[in-house]
C-alpha cells in the first residue's frame, strides 16, 4: 500500500517540542532550584501553543482546526465504535483526539498564563513583575498546579488513546508523528509546500532561545555560580553592612518585622551575649534603614512569607526562630548543617548564594556538595 503525508513538518516539530517542554516543566518543578529551567520550559510551552493556534489556521490540510472532526455526533459514534473494539479510521485527528487536543490547547494556555502570573506575583520576576499583587500570585499558583495535574491526566489519556488506535488499526501512530506518513487508503494528502521552511524556522528559534536562556547554566563559574534574576535588587546601606556584617552575614531587614529590629536595636549591649553597642548617630542610621525596609515593606517573597508566619504578639529576634524559616528548613538532612561550609544554621551563605543581597531566590539555593562527600567518607572509614 502506498503512503501519504498527513502531518506537515511544523506540526511534527510542534508536537515533540511540546511533549519535551511539558516533561521538562514537570521535572524541573520537583525542586525549587530548577526554577530557571522551569520558567524556560513554561515560556517555550506558551510560545509553542501560540504557534499552534496560528498553524491551526494557516497550516496544511490536517493541521487546520477546520479539519478536526469535533462535532458531537461523530465523537459519540467514534466512542461507541471504540467500545465494541472497532474504531473508524481517520486520516487526520479522530474525534476523541480532536477534542483532547482542543482541551489541551486551552488548558495549556491557562496553565502557562497562570505561571507568568505566579512568577510576577510571588517571585517578582518576569514580564508581569510589579503589576501583580503577591496574593494574586498565590491564587494563580493554585490554578497553575491544578491545571498542570489535569493536563498530566489528559496527556495520559492521549497516550492511552494512541496505543489503542495503533493496535486497532495495526499502524504505529508514534512513528506516524515522526515521519508524517500514514498508509494511504485513497484520501487527499496534506498538500504541504512552504511548511518545511516554517518548520525549520520554528526549530531554529526554539533551540536558539533555549541556548540563550540557559547560558546562565552553561556558563557557571566559581566566581559567578549562578546568574541572579534580573528582578529589582533589595535596598542596601553601607553603614548597616559594615557594622552588622562584621561577625555574621548582614541579615537583610526584609527578613524580620519592624518590631523585631526596634527591640534588637534597643538591646545591642546584650546582643546574643555580645556587646555590640554603637554610637547614637550610627545606631539611628541603621535603625532607620532596618525599619524602613523591614518585612512589612514586602519587597520579596521571603518578606511576605516570614511576616505571615509570625503571630501578632511575637517579637522574634532570630530569623531562624520564625515559623516560615523553620518550615522551609525542617526537611534538610543533618549532614548539610554540619558541613564545613555551613557549620551553623544562621550561616545562610553556606547554602544561599544570594544571602548577601537578601533575595533568597529559589535558583540561588545550593546545598553544599562537599557535605555528601564528607558523609560518605565518614561512612566508608567506619568499620
Ligand atoms: C560582635 C559581633 C556581632 C555584631 C557586630 C552583630 N552581631 Fe548579630 N549576632 C551576633 C551573634 C554572636 C549572634 C548569635 C549567633 C547565633 O548563635 O546564631 C547574632 C545573631 C544575630 C541575629 C539572629 C540570626 C538568626 O539566627 O536568625 C540577627 C538578626 C542579628 N544578629 C542582627 C544583627 C544586627 C542588625 C547587627 C548590627 C546592628 C548585628 N547583628 C551585629 C554577633 C554580632
Ligand atoms: C544547610 C543549608 C541552608 C542554610 C544554612 C540556610 N538555608 Fe535557607 N534554604 C535551604 C534550602 C535547601 C531551602 C529550600 C527548601 C524548600 O524549598 O523546601 C531553603 C529555603 C529558604 C527560603 C525560601 C526560599 C523560597 O523562595 O522558597 C528562605 C527565605 C531561606 N531559605 C532563608 C534562609 C536564611 C535567612 C538563612 C540563614 C538564617 C538560611 N536560609 C539558611 C538551605 C539552607
């Protein structure tokens, strides 16, 4: 039997790139440190979906939405036939497939748009940074996650459908989506001409964008171990940094509420057992900086979260005493706290590359690598 071209090149590139972006987005969502990769996968996903909407109008015969067999009677007939172990063979998308594609497109647009809202609202990054209230970002997060799970369910059904159809028709549909060809029962071909160029451009754009976006990862050096987000930097003050950064990290004001800093500045002569009393002028300048940029200024995600986790009647003097800090760090293995690079729980820099800046970005988190080595050395030398 002769073969006939059904899926044009852009449709095939779109399909597999979308699958890849989807998988990458899921995998990178498993650890906050991969937020960069996750964001890129999300942008790629959104871009691909927009491309597909356009291609559904101007693409070749079977890629067009017009060609989708989506009217309800044919869906019902298709499913009824499927239930008895037969299925009408469609050259393009079958009715169930058409529906799941339209549903996935809508769901995907919703999830990736919500993702941009989360990034702008919670992290203060991306195109919407500064326009989205933190709370709205939190709500969008719920939609983003629920939608992602729903999408995973539909993708699972889709894969199931492909397996069933391939079996029923004795035709490997996965290979069809790679080569573009199906066995020809005498229908019209896709009739593609310019599609090859469009496909090549699409692929080249995706790869270039990926390389540009990920260059931060590819070009990591010991001096610049991660590329900080391009979001706004938190306020800084030289007097505060030199006076309060002498014995330990200068803990950024955004990490504690105003009342904590006031009390701390009142008790400098007994500062965790140290006398760090300052002259009046210096103390006043530092206190003004601390209170103006305290957690209440809500300049970062940690500020929001820490503030929300402190009861109104509490005045914590340690960041490490706040509920949020404890919750975030409760799951970390002991070997990391005792690692040479850390040694102490308030040595934030041991694990957060941007602790000095006070931003505590997800992408700036690095558990000390040597800790694992230390631990394995200890075990292996143990008889
Ligand atoms: C002479 C050394 C010294 C100086 C100077 C100093 N501190 Fe401290 N600070 C300490 C010690 C010691 C601790 C307790 C460390 C520990 O046990 O965790 C501490 C703890 C803290 C903590 C709690 C950290 C946590 O566990 O969350 C904060 C916040 C803090 N200092 C703020 C300041 C501020 C603000 C200034 C400047 C006005 C300052 N420190 C100056 C010695 C110092
Ligand atoms: C032993 C390593 C380690 C040390 C030391 C450490 N952290 Fe963390 N921190 C982590 C890890 C790992 C996470 C991620 C936990 C998660 O996402 O569930 C985290 C998460 C956070 C977050 C949440 C970031 C976000 O947006 O999700 C904040 C804020 C934070 N740490 C602040 C601090 C501060 C302030 C200090 C010092 C007082 C500190 N950490 C010390 C390992 C550490």
